[in-house]
């Protein structure tokens, strides 16, 4: 009976997020426009400047557009995770987050359900992006499109958990601009999404080290290898560990007695 | 089964050095509407946050239908329906979709949920509007939907945090009457936070909260007799003078 309750609640939370996503078409379009601009404009423009040598998982020389496609999938998941964080802050300001927290289910379960719901939306966006990229002649082996599903899910969960953690610290929606400057941009630019590690090492060893241990890099590499039907154990371990760390901290952050919520104060 | 739906004992809470609640204690009984009266900043919202376990109190005890909110929180929360001060419905979803979402959170199956949704919406004369997006409803109708939602899972205690703020007089009256009918017909316990004196009915219980402390408590008639006041407005003035706007 209890299991049924959990199942229904999770289905309700995921279903609501998907319904909201379907009703907000502009959100879907804008989520796709960002990586597509990078693909069509940035990557095309830098194709000549940024030559890519042969390195795993690629077995031949590749175009720059091909190289950054997994990075752009990571970008979709990153922005989706932060969008979920934004929606949590908004929900809390508007009170609907309180409604969720009042239902008779453990808080960790509710947070995990929110995370799964947000990840489901992110994965849908990724596949839509891959569809357009296919038409643009960026084509991976067909089985790779099935291989990346677990990688996208784990990457999405890890970045979503980071978003959840941030949302437990952010009191007001206005503070979200800080997230852009201090979280999203550093994570994205100090990663292997746009340039391979060896190329970063050529210009700066410090940047190389940061990029190597950046959890976003690891998620991107997990996706990159999976897209070419390969398994990257190190990326899997790093991404999984980062997910557990972020999720654990987020659960503490939302704990009614220990978390940040207590320190923020209430109304009247 | 106890007729005390909410038991609060020696409850204190502070935001850092600022004390928001100071040794608050009272009971809310089934079949009673208890009005929690207090000016802005009295501690009403903090009290509601503690009852709904948004925060945990370090001092004191809260029991919902005999279940300790800290140690048996899931059993306690299963008995609770809440209408918060701000609208918490999703404006992009229909009335039914919003209510089904809430039913799912309480573990109700689709068939049982649809049955209860119909019952509650019909009682509030909102069934015909079940397919409309919440965004299209006016403030009064949104409140009705929120009350229907709070009652879907048949709670024993209904918390209302200033539910009529911003509504016109007929909408306010309709909600006040509906809630009092629920108390009589379903033996529901209601804790209604407000600063609007005219929402208090003669048979209600009253708790006056000011600066985090309970200043008066009891049946309205008993409080009037004990304080020598002629109405709830005077009671409010007497205990909250200089402490906020009624």
C-alpha cells in the first residue's frame, strides 16, 4: 500500500512536470535555440580555427561540430538543471513548493521525484536536439542513440541535484543571476564541452586540472563515449559520485531542522 | 479517538536572535473553528510553517491527531489539509489537473480521486469549471478550488492561512460560510489565521497571538466575558495596541 502511494506520488510529480512542459512551448523552443545557435553559428565559425586530433572515442578526424555535440547535450542538461532550480525558487516564493512539502511523504523522496521529473524533461530536449543535429548531418552510430540514454539520465540527475542544492541556498528569484555567473558559466567553459583536455593543457595546466575534475566535464565525457557505443568508467564513477554528493547536500539543505530553510526566516 | 486535532505545547521558535514564537500552547478540537487572530508579524505564518513542518521547532511539541509532527511526521501530515495565504495552484493546468496532482501526492488512485474531485467541486459549485485553466479563474474561485484541494484526502484538520486576503466581500462571505458548514457537517477541526475581525462567528474559538505569545484563548463568549470586551474587535485592540494593524 505504501509502495503504491510512493508510485502514485512520483507519477503525479513527473506527470505534472511533463504537462507543464507541454503547455509551455516557448520553454521547449528556447531550450533548443541555445545549443542550436552554438552548433550552427559558433561551431561552424570555429571549425577552421579549432582542429581536433584523433582521440577516443573518435577513431578518425572529426569536424568541430561533431566534437561539441555531446558538450551541447551537456549544456541542455545543465541549463535544464538550473531551470529546475529556478522553478524551485519560484515555487517556494509562490508557495506551491510548500504544498509539495506538506504532503505525507519523506522529503528526500519528494526531492528525488522532482529531480526525476526535471531530468525527464531534459532528456526529451536532448533527443529533440539530436534529431535536428541528425538533419544537419551530425550523425552518430544508430545504437549510440540508445546507449546515451542512461548517460543522459545520470548526467541530468547530477546537474539537477546541483540545481536542487543551489535552490536550497537561494532565497529570492533575483539571486539567480548569480547562479549564471558563478555556476553555469564556470562549469561550462572550464570543461571539455568545447575543447578537449589536451588542448586545454597546452594553454594552462591549472585550467586543465580544473576541467579534469569538473563534474560537468565528466558528464559530457560519459555522454560522448556513450554516443559512440563506448563506456567511460572514470566518467561514470565521477558523475555518480558527484550526483550522490549534490543530492545528499540538497536533502540536508531541505531538511526542516538542519537545512538552510530554517535560517532564512518566515513571514509574519 | 481523541477529539483534539491539534495540540501545541510550549512551542518556541527563533530566526537567529529574533524570537518569533514564545512558549505558545493551545488545542484545536474536532467540530470547532478556531480563529487565530493576530496583526502582521505576530508569528502566525511561523506557527503555520511549524505545524506544516516546513521548519522543525527546537523547543516545544506539536501533535496532529495524536501524532508527533517530528517523530511521526508522515502520519501527522496525512491528517492535514492546508490553504496557504498565496495561491499555490498551477495556473497553466486545469482545475482537474491541479486536483489530480494533489490526490496523487496523497496516494489516491485515479478513480477514487475523480470521485472526490467531483464531490468537492460540486459542493463549492465549481464542477462546471473543472476543465478551465486556473489562470482563467478569478481570485474567489481559485480559493474555492484550493479549499476543495485541501479537503480531497479527507483530513481531520484544515489550516487556513488568511485565505480571504484580496477577495471581494461576497467571495469572502461565501468562503466563511462554507468553512463553517464543513465544521458542522464533517466534524472538521479548522485553524483559521486572519486579521479580519468580521470573519469570526459567534460559536468560534479564538486565539489572540501577538509578538509571538498567546494573549487570549478560548470560546469567543468566554474570552469576551474574561476580558470585559463587547466584541472580538475590542479584544484584538486590547491585546495588540501599538503592535500592528487589525
